[in-house]
C-alpha cells in the first residue's frame, strides 16, 4: 500500500519496477492517497516543492504538470530514484537520500511547500526528519503528510490501539516492508516536536472513480479509513533549528 517507502535503506530496490506498475493504478495509491494529498496541498503553480519519499516519481509528475516552478524528489531507494529520473521531465531533480539523516545539500527556507505521502511510518527518526523539513521550508511553509490511519492499523493488527512498535509485513506480491505503528496522539506530538502546527486533518472517503474501479475496496474504506492526511505549517516564533526554542 505504501507509495513512498523510507525505512530500511534500499528496501524497495528489489521490486521497484513492480511497485511502479502497482502504484500507477492501484486502489490505495492512484484512487485514494494521491487524490487526497494533492487536494489538501492545493495549487502549486510557481512554487518550489520538496517531494519526500518520491518513489518512482508519480507525485513529482503531477506537481510538474500543475506548474510547480521547481520540484526536488528524494528517496532512500536508488532504484526508485533511477525510475523517477527516467520518467519525469521538466523543472525537477531527484536525489537518493535517507530521511533519517540531515539534508545537508539543501539550504534553510529553500522550499515553499513539501509533501510526504505514506512515508512517515517508515522513518525511524521521525522527529529529526520533521525538524529537517521545517528547516527547509520558508516561514509559514506547509507540509502535507499522509500516513496510516491508526484505527486501520489497530483493526488489522489487533492488540492495544496505544501500542508503539515496529512492524514487519509482506505486502502485495510478497514485498517485505517495515513500518511503525502508533496511536494518533503520538503522531501529533511528533509534529509539534518537529516544529509544525496542525492546520487541517483530512480522512479520505472513497471517490466515485474508486467505487467504479475498485468497488470492494471502496466499500471497506467507507466504514474505516486506511490513511489520514495532515496539512502542517511551520510553527511561528520558534527557531527552525530548535523547535523547542532557546
């Protein structure tokens, strides 16, 4: 399901081509996550956009088509970065980068907005990654994050809703993936510690297109959302490098 994995470095290298074909028209990616994230993000014409966990470039492709002035995509998978570079043309560049480490190649306030679609659960140092993104955004810049809905993780995995743990699963065609499961308040606390305020929370509903293309998935998502989308803004009155001030 995840569009832009960032956990174990190179985890998706082994099946990057398969993933591209899956995500192009998959129920959760093409008809659920991407429309929701791009809708919450809004117009990007003439903006500099950071695409975090760019995968094979499906988001970057849309951002360029919508008139973004500049798009920079980063991903931990070398195969994903290669695919994105082969596919997407225009004012765009792609870099291999693990979000658990600082983006030393970028400068403070370099970007207007950023997207992080289905990436955060795969990052071990989530607060550190968020702080780095806050540094790279201009004052008042926005970050749109989609992530696993904690209610869906609880429904699928069982146990306590409040569990915080690293999960390893097989998705789709036996793809080995790892991600973090955690309750909503932990995620929101991480946003605050990372230097962001929550502007909007969006729980996607199945669209008419999804109901036509994937009626069974749409029916399931009508009663329990799989993802949740946050629009975040950089916190005012705080140092970019130290969200706690001082």
